[in-house]
């Protein structure tokens, strides 16, 4: 089996790799934001309507998780703003 060397990365290749990593990270952070809305937004709403939680507790959870989701979404947008042309 012949030894094959991996050629060094060109600056364009390095930039593409960096951009793809930033996109993957932003997508992951945004996915966590969506999960935060699902868990912290929908669950308290269901708890209010089913009567298993007080309106104050569920509302506090709803606002807190929604804020977290919004912040995470903004972090993801900032990561995408750092992409290089």
C-alpha cells in the first residue's frame, strides 16, 4: 500500500472549512433554542390548561424559556454573521 500525503490546505480551503464549522455550530445552537421553546414554552402552556400548575409558575417558566430561546437564536445569528466571504 502506497503512502499518500494529504496536501496542505489552501487559504480558500481553510476559509471554507471555518465557514462550514460556523454554520454547523449555529445550526446546533438554533436547534437548542427550538428545543427550549418546545420544552419550556409548550409544557407550561399545557400545564396551565390542564390545571396541574399555577398560572404564575407556568407563566414564569414560559417567559424564562422563551428568553433563553431568543438569546440562543441571537447567538446563532451572530455566529453566521462571522462567516467570511
